[in-house]
């Protein structure tokens, strides 16, 4: 998932050389946020069962 998100970030910036690490770091952060959001929603749903 991170690799795919990093690829799309690179694509948006025209695959310019030199931004690969930033693409990866930002993609990691994005996936982490989405994962945490999904996890907290699952926990919230379980508490209301």
C-alpha cells in the first residue's frame, strides 16, 4: 500500500528526480493515518455491539 501511494505521489509531481524519499515518507504517514482511522472505527463499532 505504501509503495502504491508513493508511486501516485511521484506521478503527481511528474516523476522528478530527488523527491523519492519524501514521496515514501509522506505515503507511510498517509497509510498510517488511514490504518489508525480504520482501527479506531473498528474499536468504536465493537464497543457499541
